[in-house]
C-alpha cells in the first residue's frame, strides 16, 4: 500500500466545507499537482455541492469544468470526498461510489474520503473515511479528537482484506505540519473565515463567486508559516 499525503490547504478546505454546511451532505474533488508515482499527494481540493448531490447533470458539469481548469493549472483529479447529512452515517453512497468510479477511469489510485461530522458547541468534529479503488483501505478521522484542543491528527486507518477492514499503521497517511494545520483550521472557524469558502453549488447560484477559492487559498497561505512548505 502506498502512502497518502494531505496538504494543509486540502485538509483545511475540506474541514471548512463540512463546517459551513453542518446539516447538509457535501462533496468535493481532491486534486494533486505532484508528479505521478510514489505516494498520492493531495495538494488541494475543490468543494462541489451542498445540496442535491445525486443529480448527475450538475455533478457532470462540475467534473467537466474542474477537469478543464486542472489541465490549465497543471493539476489532476485524484479523488473525491463527501460528508453525509446524517452525522452517524459515514458510508459511501451510490453517488460517492459512482463519482469515484468515474475518477478511477482517469487515475489509477483514486482516493475516496467520507467525512462524518458531529457538532460540539460551536466546533465540529470530523471523521474521515478513505477508500482506495485498487489498493483499497479505509481511513477514519476519529471524531472524539476533533475539538479545539486536539493535538494529534484524528486519523484511524484500515486496510480492506478478505472483505474485512483491518487496522493499519496510522503513518500510511500523512498531514505535513499537523500542529500548524490544526491551528489554521481552528483559527479560521473562530474568525468566521470559513464563510470565504465557495463551493460549486454556490457558484451556480451566483456565477460571480469563485469556486476555485483563490481568496481562501491566499488566506490559508497567509496563516501558514512561509518556511514549512506545506501549501
């Protein structure tokens, strides 16, 4: 099994997307600008929808536009993430599986992340589930650790063997500069900067809104240490 690496930008944007729509199902695409081969490095994500996830025409429109944009910016789609509306449900829906299968047609090792969210006061706990299409494994972000004081990446990793999920070494997935990433996510929630996030759904409602989230990306970069190289 190869390693999976999540950048600060990718993690923070998934986190903020989930928190911005706590009672909705949300989804998005995982991107990479790293060379192929070796570990899968998720360097960015594009938040897609927060309503009507199963609608194929909207999903196809989003996939097409993101794919065109990726070709112009030397990026590629390497996976998909989704959070279900029900906080106790972290299972991939038919919609999630269909989109992930479509990504698999273009990328050999697509990542499918299912995010389970639990609200705690004004903060949100997350659980993240990750499936690989070929080297299949399951990743869980432990919701009990997603508080303002969590100090380690809230991740539990499982590999699928013989139709069973088996606990794997947590180091199979990496979050560079975790302490800084955690602090940035919490700070942006506390300051209200999560409202800067624009998903494709919001763009369809108002086409002047930027679904590539350049303003949000800049904000994350400003909060990150310039020396850590995790953006």
